[in-house]
């Protein structure tokens, strides 16, 4: 098992940036993959970005070129740098860890993009 704690969400103006953090309770080397997902009000949860233990990156189409996922192995933390934010990015952002076929979720951090 692994516990995940997200942080860094908040209110930002359109065109602004935020960086989200997801701290894991164990070495992220031991996890098959980590990722960020988001869920807007009334919508299904969707993929934002993932990174595998081998370093392979994957992004959702709506965030390509604007968001960047990265990790700090020494701190067991995965980051999501979000640039050029727009109101459609407003959602609760969740961190997920994959161990084999088991997925573990954090509690989520809300992001609101509004002027």
C-alpha cells in the first residue's frame, strides 16, 4: 500500500500557473506508475498526466504543451507544473499510484481558474 498527499491547489487567474505536489509514503521507485487525474463538477474523472517507474510520460490531449509531470525520487514526490491555465482546467486534481493492478488515490486538491 501507499498513502498519497496532494498539495498546491488554489485560485489562479486565467493564463497563470500552479505547481501541484504529491508526496508518497514510500519510495516511488517501488511504484509502477504515478499520475495526476482531475474531475470537474458534473464530469467524469480524466487523465491529466502519468509517469512510469521507467520514466515514460503520457499526457491528456487537453493539457499537452501546457502541463509537465516530473518527480523528485529523493523526496518521494511527483509534481504537476501547470501553465497557461484556463477556466476549463478548474477541477479537483487527484494523485494516483499504481502497484501492479492496484490503484491508490490521494484525497485531491482543488484548482480554480477564474478572474
